[in-house]
């Protein structure tokens, strides 16, 4: 049985009574959700800007109750929580057809603010930053799609979670497989959670080139440089998401849903090979 719950306690306490959070700022980073945020920053190589977070908290302490209740983050939180009762019934029928049968997903969507990342998942939590400029502009529909995307990752990881880390002595092929794991994982989650159209063929072509650059880098770049290439081209520039979703859609259309799902068990290299067998020569991956 799959389930997702929503936790908005951080938004409530920070936007209605920020002074205690500011006064006990150091203890904030010992809370589970913010240890995950710290881990995200270490993994991405992005320094935590504590001065900026404290400045935001100080600004919030100067607001009166009406301003606090009318804050864009609070209004966005309210709209998300209004969808929460029906979200579970809507989301799992969207995700289940792209996972092996009876894959359970259990997670808590934790709504936070004032941090750098937009959203990520770890240890049974989906951390969503409601103060992220993209979310404030796009609103709750994008956020709910992002939560669906992260929920899919939990289902995927139940069957395939061996590619997220690589040993220090990994061979070039193992490093390439690590990149292909990102491609399959993010691509399948994107395909499951968004209504994709055929409006971006130029992006697919351009970003396929980026994926091929990453695969070449696996055998030519030092490990630290490769890590930056994976993050910049694959994640920040969205190559893993767009190309991976294009691969999922291509296999789904040409070989069928059962074949696509079977590749979750077969692994990322099989995912890429199955796509190459279907793709035009100038759109294949350099395996």
C-alpha cells in the first residue's frame, strides 16, 4: 500500500513565529530534515549561505501577523495543503503503471523554505523548498508534479539502487554506468510525473549531445572533474531528465510498457541499449 503525507510544520513555525527559530538557529541544523539539506549541499558542492538564511529570518521577525499570513510562501503552502487530501488518490495511479506490479511507495513531503535546492528526496522524505523562485512563480501545480517525480524515485529505488554511488577505484565503464543510472532514474521519473509532449525535439537533440559528453568524460576526466560534469550537464542543465524521458517514451511507444518496465530490473546500460536499437543514428548514445 503506497502513501504520502504532507508536513508543513516548518512553514507554520517560521512564518508565524520566526524569532524562536532565529534564536535557536544552530539547533535547526540538527533536525533531520536539515541534516538532509546539509547532505545535499555537500553532495552538490554548493556552500550553505547561513548569513542569507539568518537575514531572511530577521526580515520575517519584523512582519506583523497580517503580513505573515499574506506572505507568498504561506499562501503557496495553503494551496498545496488544500490539494493534499486528494493528491494521494490522484498520484499513485499515475506512477504505478510505470513500475513493477505492487511496488510500495511511502514518503513524507516536507515543506520548507529559505534553502537553496528546489526539491530532493532522501531517507523517506521529499524536501520541497517553497521559497524557490521557480516554485513561487509557477505555483502549486509544478510543485505537485515535482512531488510526484520524487515519489517515483522511491519506487524505482526499491528495485534498482546500486548506481547512486561508485567505488573509489571505479573503472571507466563503471563510471559510465553511473551516468546511465542517473539517465534512467531521472528519465523514468520525469516520464511518469509530467504530461510530456513533442514540443522540444531540438532540446532532445542538443541534450543528447550533453549526455554523450558525459559518457566520454567517464573515460577521459579526473573523478572530481567528472562529478562536476555530471552535476552541471546532467542535473542543472537537465540532460538526464529530458533525454531520459525521451528514451522512456521511445521505448514505451515502440516496444510497449512491459518492455519499458522490465528495463528497471535489467539496469541502466540495458535501458540505453534498448533505446539505441530504436533511435536514428544521429540521436544514439555513445556506449
